[in-house]
C-alpha cells in the first residue's frame, strides 16, 4: 500500500471538494473533507472495479448513502479515471448540465451506482445490491468457475442511521446473513443542527450487533486500520459488517472542522485560504501529481483484473452454454413472452387472484423476476410457483423473498436489486400502505428502474377492515408521480395484460392496483382491446354505431359499475371506457384520445377514490368518487353507504340529461 499516494489522494479529494463547493456557492464539504481517506483507500485499494468498463458485471458496488457528500464520489470517480466525470463537471458542480449534480444521480455518470441523498435509502439499496449478488452467484457459479463474486460497500452517516429505513434494511440484512455487504459509518457526531447529542445517543454498535452484524471500529485516518478492518469484514462469512470509523467532519478546515457549519455550506474565501494553507494545497482544483501517477498505474492493474475475469467468463461460457444463454436473457432488459392464464366472460375473479396467475406464468418464462411481499404473500397473492423457491441465506437461488413487515426498505431493496443488473424485482403490500414505501417508489421513478409494485385491496371495497385499510386518496396521489405508471385493471383478463405491460416497461416503475373482491370478467366491445389497452384506455362497451350520448370513464372494479349503469339506461347510447392508466392515456396523441372519448360528448367518471385529476375529463357533478375516509362493514354495504353504486351512477347520468 502506497501511503504517500493515498495521502495525496485524500488531499486531492479535499482540494476538489473545497473548490467545487466554493465555486458553486453551494454544497456539502463536511463529508468529503472528513472522509477523504476512506475515498482514497476504498477506490485505490479495496474496490474491485475498472473505470474503463464501469458496467463490468462482477465489479464491486459502492453506494454513497450519505448522498449529500457527493463531492466525495465525484472526486474519486474523476481521480480514478471514470471518463464521464470530467474536470469540467467538477468545476461546474451543481450547475444545470453538469454530471456532478447536487446529489449523485444514477444515469448521469457511469460509476454512480444509485441516486442518493434521501437519507437511509442508500443503505437499503445496498442491501438490495448484496441480495442480487447472492442470487446471481447461486445460479451461475459452478465448481470450476466463480464468475459472480463481488462485494457491496456503502458509506453512511449519522443521518442514515437515524432514519427508520436503516433499521428495516439492516435487520433484514442481518437475518439473511448478507456477508458480502460492508457498510462504513462516518461517525463524526455532527449533523445539520449540531452535535448528535441533540437527538441521537443510541448505542449504534449494540443495535447492529443485535441485528446479527459484525461491528468493527477504527479511525477514519488510519489507512492500515481501514484495510485491516475491511479484510476482517470480508473474512466474516456469516454476517454483514458495519465498520464504524471515528472521524472529524470537515477535517482540514481550521476554524470549521468538527462543527455543523461545515456540513452543508461553502467554507467562504477566508476559510478556503486558511484550509489550503493548513493542508498544503497550492492552487485551484488541485490534484496532486502523486495521486495522478498512482491512479494511472492502478488503471493498468484494474484492466488486468477485469481482463482475467473476462477470460474466466469466456471459459465458463464455453463450458456452460445453457447457463450463458440464461445469463444473456436475464441481462437483456427484455421480458420473454409467457403462457398467460385465460379467463372468460362471466368468471368471477379478484384481480389480485388473476394477478397471481399472471405473475406465476410470467415468472416461469422469466427466470430473472424475483420479489415478494411485506408479510402479505397470501393477501396480496404474489407467491411464485413452487419451483421458483424461496430466497434465504441457505437457498440464495430462490426467488420469492420474505421481506417481513418492512415496506419502505422492501421497496428500496427492490431498487437495489434492479440497479444491480440481471434481475427484475417486484414487491407487494396493501395499497393503503403505499405511503409507507412512497419515497422509494419516487426513487424508482427518478432512477428509471422498472420495479413492479403490486398494491392490492385498492378501494373501499376492501370492506370490513374499515377506513384504515381502505385507500381513498392513493390512486390520485400515485398518479401525480412523474414516470410512475399506475395500472388499474378492470377484470382478470385486463390484469394479465397489465402484468405484461409492467414487464414490457424498461424505463420506470409500474403500480398494479388490484382488487380484493371478486370482479366478473366482462366481454369487451373492442375486439383489439389487448392492443388498444396499451394506449391506457379502450372501449369496453359500445352501443351501436356513431357517437354515443355519453361516455363513462371507469377504472378497475368500477368498470363493472359503469357497465351495469349503462345497461340500465336502455334509451341512451352509453359508451364505457376502461381506463387502465389515466396518465398513459393522457400522454397519447389527440387522435387516439378523441377516438375513445369524442370531444363534445358528455363524459362521466366513476372511480372509488378522490376525484382529483379527473376534472380534465368530466365536470365535477359528473364524477362519481369517494371524497372521505371509508367505513367498516361488508363491502357492498360500505359502497352503498358511501354512494359508490350502480344506482348512484344511474342517478348521475339521469340528472345530467334533464
Ligand atoms: C430523508 C432525509 N431527511 C433529511 C435530509 C436533509 N439532510 C441532509 S444531510 C442531513 C444531516 C445528515 O447528517 P449526517 O448523516 O451525520 O451527515 P454529516 O453532517 O456528518 O455529513 C440532513 C438532515 C435528507 N437529505 N434526507
Ligand atoms: Mg454526521
């Protein structure tokens, strides 16, 4: 280990971070200054990676959970020679167009493994990465060839550990013995408001030990110790490791280090000058020549390591052509067609139940689909066929995941699994608990990850469980999230298509909103509905030719209400549109929209949720919605009590036509 080169690397991280934040007049110098030594040794000595091929499948992953310290990551990527992270990006840190965004953003620059900044989610995503590694290793390694063998590293701060999601994810990781997960804790006792003594005095080590982690301690400023502790973490084959590194926030800034002032504000010109003098930084955006030399030598080493792996992979491919075909299929990013379940009009099936049949069929055709529920495997109906097995530390090739009752971590872990590559992930809970996982859904959408969220029990038709379990505002609140696709199929046939639509998506997450209650499969007026549904809506009922007298837009179980209401008004030509995805439909060209909902035609909406968003399609008095929390009782009685019935819709239709 070249200590001088590592010291000069840490110096360069400090120099770049001080200047980038100062120039942007915005940013967080505290973490990169305080943890620069870890950056140097992690990227220089510990990580198995190759900047010339940042997508190398068997690279170690590093997730900066404390995403506010983004200059830590950008400095290291630049120093290592990741081509995406140029000096121009660094000198334009936090400006529009720079790859060095305020917080690391997945997709902006190769080498950024995950978007981070929402504290705590990085730890959970790291758990997901580590899970994915075990899954692929179990499936593809052979006695002769170990082609999947990498570690997942993360760096977290006090904030990540205060967030509840770290508890969910770390408890899960300990239970599942994710020994190739190594989390460094930047233990500086400072957050934005000041000392951690204000609000965080728990025994972190004791807590992690109780989760079943190996807990190690050392100094952030002792390279040999960090190397030794990391080796100890790797040697532990039964537990994840937390390496607590005592550190000084903003180290090197003579007047601001060890204070909250340096957490998230530029040093200011005077303190920049003092810090430079103190550290021995000779100029702007300084990179020490020793660091440069060190990393150019490393680049050759890294290339060789990856080259060795490529040779191993080629030999493995040669000997295991079938496994190789599966590897390619799993990494292709496209879903294989499945033998979908067939339903016929008149069948009474809950869409959650139909969804399970579709999921099982799709899972059989797509070996890379893994997932589970937050202790609601049965109620959400998201079990996998028996041959898919269960993912445990003993059976890592298994595909059904018992996440436990940890919705938020479940969703963030699914993001990690998806980001890792090679796998598709899904997860499930009751729709009413969508807000327990919402910040992770947002991250799926932001990171363009095709995670599938199965949210069942999607309305007041849940019945007896009552108001706490009946979603009312959730559909509307999910629909407003950019790049999230919400699909609410109206019967079993639509549900199978919805699952296919979710699998076809590669650039963002999908919510499948499914019913608890049985729904009768209805005949579809549009013979081509299986294609038309991909526009977000199709004509489910079409009375005769020509323009209808009125159009009812309905979603999910309320399509049945709309169909029944339309039948009751025998003297009017009423079209029923099943709108499986409002936002998808609204993104269609006008010609497609107008063909389904003719402009100028009276349009009504029926959905068992708040009206918000539907004003685009119907006048307020023509929207049959639910504007209050639900009631406990049998579903039909609750619906009657709340006015979500065929008669109520008939009443609306008649009222408007007078
Ligand atoms: C979920 C979430 N809540 C709040 C914030 C705002 N925030 C950013 S950094 C920070 C303090 C973090 O303290 P610590 O992790 O100790 O970082 P350090 O100050 O040591 O760099 C807070 C509250 C956030 N980014 N994410
Ligand atoms: Mg801190």
